[in-house]
């Protein structure tokens, strides 16, 4: 079986696709509801490493003005914040896709773009103006893009997270031995 690379280096500043990793992406955090009543509000800005989640076709055909992105974190640091992911069992559950709010990306070995295993956080989804992303990728000049089939796997995991349905009651098991 041939090996499929996870990533490629891209330098096209006029093209953003799903799976593009944007470093130092500005995320604007609106104030709490009670603060909105004031005439002047303070908006917080944070810089995250993000991955583009919007569909490539919508981006290519200019159908959207706000691009969905999710922050990505180093697995080692993510494990420090959540002890569940510090253990081998927690990491294995993450690898298997048993934590629907998160998705594991493989490490990158591309020269000058190396990084360790990354966790995509679907629980934190942000809309970034497309113009902001174009400015950012022009500054960055080169970036990493997640390749198929891993990009589609990421998209599918994202969809599974958002399509979850909690039923008020389930059909009871037929047997305790199942």
C-alpha cells in the first residue's frame, strides 16, 4: 500500500481551501451580553493557529464572506489542559475519534513547517472575514494544507459533531448481555 502524505506546503496567496492551516489567525471575541448595551463595546482579539473548515467550493466561488475556522492545539499542551488527553487511553480515544468535539491530526515533517500531533477543537468555531484571511496568508507567504483523504476525514468528523442528536428516551436494550 502506498503512503499518502497528510500535508503540502502552499504559497498561493489568492486561494484559500478547506484544510488550510493559518498561523496567528486573529479571532475576535464579542463581549458578554450585558456589555452590549453600552454605546462603546470592547472586542477582544486573540491569535490562534487555526484550520479552515468552510467548504472549498464556497471559498473558491466567493459564496461566503465569513470563513469558519477552528483552533488547533499541540497534543502535548492539550493534554496539560485536559488530563483526560494526557493519558495513553485518552490519546487513543482521540485517535479513534471517540471524542466527537475533537479531531486528531498527524504530525508534519515538511522542512521549516514541522509540528507535532495537533488537536482540532470543534467546540470552538469562529467566523473570520475572508478579507482578514487573505491579508494573513499574504503576510505568511507559505502555509500548510491538509490533503485528501485526511481533509475529507476532518470534514466528516466536523459534520458528525454538529449533527449529534440527543433523544429524550432511547429504546431499551433487549438484553443485559448485549
